[in-house]
């Protein structure tokens, strides 16, 4: 996933674009951010309360703006 796509995915999950841009300076993927600790995110200058919210948002499924596809038989 390119950095631009990671930023878009973070924003879709409710992370501010500013925080998303900071996160992609250290983490290349959503998985890497989700596996990080709040302390690692705080080291980037993001407050601890937002760091915990970011990790929680990434570990949860993204909200879908379109209905699930069903397979026609």
C-alpha cells in the first residue's frame, strides 16, 4: 500500500489527515500502525489519548460506505 493509500485508509477510519501524514513518516502500512504501541505513536508527537484512539480505529474494521456485494447464482 502506497503512503497516499495508507493516509486515505487512516482518514476513512476517522484519523485526522494531519495525524495520518505524521504516522506514514514512520509506518509504511496499516498493519505496522496496528501492531505498534501507543508509546511509539506518542514519540512521533501525537498525544497519548489520540494515539490510543488511532490504534483502536485501525484494529477495528473500516466503516463501509457501500453495501456488501452478494454473489448472484
